[in-house]
């Protein structure tokens, strides 16, 4: 089983564009950047690492700047088309778990199982703030503002806006631990025991 973090792909596109001097508002050139990326996910030591070419960019794409960059580049049709094609290619043979804001509605609308994980914005911001740990340069309040801004941007964009797929199981994780979420999801899989 391979896990593909589609959000990481948009973050990597934002990073590649920044390094190439391509502004995040230039949809045409961003599409070229996205089509030209050699992106891969590798399991290393039990963790999924993101590679741009041969460079491990797993940490570089997790900065607040790249978080906002992912949201900025994702509004452009040429970027979405390129990355959705890449995601479909990576998942065409099955055996994958995809995570992303349009995975169940656009990338794989006919997926066998769909979950829409959500949580209160304040809780998502706290989780992100704690995840960044000592390398984080933002206060909790700044992270919360970024989360809220990204939610608005992603849910109102023209191409593939964030929304719950009609056939997805909605799961509010606000008060759940990671283990509780995993247990709940496993119980909802086809053929799972109650």
C-alpha cells in the first residue's frame, strides 16, 4: 500500500516554481513547472518522504510559505491538470491511499472508499502548530489565520474547489486522537468487522 499526499505535490510545485523564479500567479508558466517536475514518494524508515528529482524536499515543503504557496498555485487550471494527471498515473493500478482536498471529487471520483476528514479550524491549526515544533516560525495565531485563509481560498477557487464528495463518509476528528481516527476508518472499510 502506497500513500500519496496530493497536497505535498502542490507544495512541491510551489517550491519548484519559487526556485525557478516563476510567480505563483502565472498559471501558464506554473503549468510548465508542474508538467516538468520529477516527483516521487518513497517509504524510508516507516515514513513517506517526498522527492523532487533526487532531492528530499519533505521538510522544505512544510514551511508556512509553501503551505500558502500550495494554495496559491492550486487555483490555476494548468497546474491542477498536470498534477491530477500525475496523481491518476500514480494510482492507476490501485493499492494506494490518496490524501488531498479534491481526491474524492476530482482525482478519483469512482474510488472504492472515500473519507472526508475534518476538524474545527482551531484544532487543525493547533495540530499544525505542534507538528511544526521548534522549526516553526509562526505563532499559533498566525497558523490559525493561515488555516482560515487557505480554507476560504481552496473552497472558493474556480478549479476543483474543496467540497465533500456526495459518497464520502464525513468524519469529524476534532475530539479524536490519531489512533481513534484510524480505528474508526478501519471499521468503516468494506468487509470490516463491526
